[in-house]
């Protein structure tokens, strides 16, 4: 019985070894890519940064307008009270000031969440735009998984690094797009939205309607 188990173990180990050899001979099962290097080499990092900056600028302008409107409303309330408001009127004004401060704080918190979601969306759009290229290059290497390099990746064989191939493919795609539709602005992502303002939805004049919002494959 023990001899039979021993023989079976040898057969299993041999089968596993043969399968491993087959996978190795067909290429690596995983390749890695440095997306930050790809973005920098193809000017996508600058394009994404500009998109994010435009979104922040638009949101800042909206917040400033909201603050100005709230201050205007409070000044109008003060003017109505005149120079000698009663104690009850003073208390009422203080309540309105407190409410305005709370409304603006809520607006700021919701706006911060929106800008974080917007920036995450810009990065996600960029990653998704690379999916066809990554799949094609990975398949050419016989790989079934593409891993993005990050600090958790302690070591890898340079042979499985497809970053240079991806950079070349992205540049080729951009050249093809440029030749088909004229020369676009350098570093413009083919999947980015028209502007940051179109994504952000902070109300411009009515803070009461704005409530805080809750909030890859490698």
C-alpha cells in the first residue's frame, strides 16, 4: 500500500513538472508594466495633470461664488436689522450665520469628495485606454496576466517587463490618430472628457441642494 502511494506521488510530481515546463516553454504566465513610465514617455502624465488642475480650478471658482453669495445674504440680513437690533434679532442673525457656516462646510466636504472621484476617474480612463494594447502585447508574450509595477512587487525578471513595448505601441497609436484626424494637442488622451468642469457637479449658487457624497485590474 505504501509503495502504491509512493508511486502515485512520483507520478503526480512528474505531471506537475511537465506542466510547469510546458508553461515555461510557452512564455511567462505574467508580464509587468510601469504605467507611470508609460504616461511620462507619452506625455499622458502632463495631459492628466492638466485635466485634474482644470477640474480643481473650476471647483474652486464655484466654491468662491457660493461663499460670496452666502456673505451677500448675511450682509443683507444685517442691513435689515439696522444699527440697533433687538436681542431676539441678534440671536436670529447669529443662527443664520451658523447655518451658513454649516452649509459651506458641507459644500466643501462634498466638493473634496467630488474632486477625488474626478481625479480617480481620470486615472481609470487612462488605464482603460491602454487595455487593448496591454492585451495584445501580453498575448504576444504568451502571458495571461499583466501586473502593474508598485512597491509590493519586490523583484521580476526584466524579460517580463513590457513597458518599452507599451510605450512604442502608444506612440504608434497616437501617430495613427494624428495622421487620420490631423495633429491633436500633444499628450491628449483619446478617452479623456472634454473638460474638468463637465465632470464636477457642485451647485453654483444654492448650497442647500448640495449634500456630502459618500464614496483595477492590474
